[in-house]
C-alpha cells in the first residue's frame, strides 16, 4: 500500500468571527492511498498555516512540504512515519504549527492503518482499559456582558447536568489574555461564578474550571486557589502562562487542588518539562496539536511512569473527538477526555462536519467497532466551508 495524495482542507464556518471559539474553523487533512483507503485528521491551529506546512515547500532540503515526504510511503506504520516527518521538517517544524501539521497527518495515518487491518484504531494501540471512555462536558459561555456570560454559563451547566454528564468544566474566561472581548473582571467574580456553577451542577458532579492563563504569577493564583478549595474542584486548568514552569511548580506545592495544563504544548519534549519542572497534576495533550495519536501515546506513557493523570484537551470537531477517544481507551491513567457537546455549541462546524459521530451516553463514549477512527466527513459541509474560507481570505496566495 502506498500514499498517492495528501490534501489539506481549510474550513471556516459562515458564522466564524474573531472569538474564543476555535471550533469555527479547521484544518482537515485527507491522506489517499493506491488501494482506495483514505484517512482523515484535524488539528486546532491556524488552518492556513497548517495548509502551508502540508502543501507548500521551502527551498531547504529539510523544509519540504509534508505532502512530498508522504507520497509513495506505506501508511501502515504511523509511529515510524512520525519520526521520519519530524526529522525531515526540522527547519519549519520541531514545535508549534509544524507539529500540528504532523499531528493531523498522523491521525489520518492511524485511520488508514485501522481500516487496512479491519480493526478500530483502539485495537492497534494497546490493551483495552474499558469498553467506553469517560467524557466531561466542556462549556464555553457566550455573551458580551458579564450578566449574559453568567446566564449562559449557568444555563449550559444545567443542560450538562440534565443530559447525564457526571463531569463538567466551565470556562471562566473573564480575566487575562484569553478573556472574552468586553470583559475584564476581578478574582471575586471568578470565585462567584465557581460557587454558582457548583450550586447548579450539585455536589455529585465533578466540577473543573478553565481560567485561561489569567494570573500573572503563582502568588496571585495561590490567593484565589485558597478561596476555591471549599468547592471541591477536580482541577483548575491553565492558571499560569505555559512557559512559567517554575511558577507552576510553586503553585502545585501550595494547593490541594489539582493543576491541569498542556493544551498548547507540542511533542513529548515539552511535556517532560511541564511534568518534571512544572509538577502539574494533570497533563492535557491535544491529540492533534501534540503531534497526533503517536505522540499522544508517548506523552501518556511518560505521564503514567510519573503517576500523573492524562485528561486530553479536545476542542474542534467529531474527528478530534474520535481520535481522542481511541487514545484514551488504551490508557490506564486517563479517567476523562474533554468533550464539546454539539447541542450547546454555537459552531456549525462542530455540529455538522462529521457523519456517524461518536455519541455520549450517560457521560461516557462507547467505543466504535468499525475499522479506523469510525467516522466520515460530511462532504457537502466540507465543500461549503472550504468555499467560505477562500472567500473570507480573498487575496491570499492560494490555488
């Protein structure tokens, strides 16, 4: 079996705007083979940058487009192919979007490998831990005023509780670099929103919060952590900037609340620093952004050696959800994955991109039995969103 073609689709939903909802655009990769099998993958990043990494070459021998590196290769050994792509794309790769492009390709290669073997991907990854994967409802409120934001947050939290989720994360993005436009609130408001969220979901639901890197240093964060301890949070996500590893370590030593981080990191090498220097309690590799299924498995193994939980980040479409569920199924240290419910998402891309999406039943995702990732693209949506992306970016140097 040989790879014959690689295509990166840049997609934007018509409602796409400059917001914090990164589920409104996407880079979707298809890898085609001479047997007719095709694999699909995606990554949460600037889709035009991912497109360039896959479909445009530089002049240097280690700056070739990934498509050229893949043509003629056998797709059935994704982990080995990862190392080849990583080595051959060093000039523009190594970290960031370059790894994200490899991650989307790697996802597609695992999809092909499963289809070629006649097995779902999770059967290729190791010993099955459970017939289903735990999922928490990840809830991003909408609204340009604090009143609207609060009402949306609590309404979505109530929806998740009523829908049977046993774990819920509320995004409290009202302070710091990721705050919602028009909001710049105090720590008192953060504490108030956590208290209100806990009251809505009740004491039996695991509650976690994402504060979007909102505190400047660990001492500032520690003061708020102490006020939040009574609400029995499962974890607090990204309290400090990703590079503040020593701040993470000091904060981890000063609180009883688990600290989670890692959504923006790429490769096992960055996660080693986060675990060994930053001392976080929960790592959150995004399967696409970390470098695909192959690299996510390596990060998870390193976390298991250190007694650290893995709760993968996942905020895009049903493609990433499927890939993340397959990874989690083979991990002994992964109690939950992030799940953006389509029912409370404002993004059409999240709702419509995938056919036969994996479903949540009582807070768990039953594993698919079909070969590969177990999902397919909605071709009409791909066409519509690709055409909109090109119109939206008119004037770009795009074929």
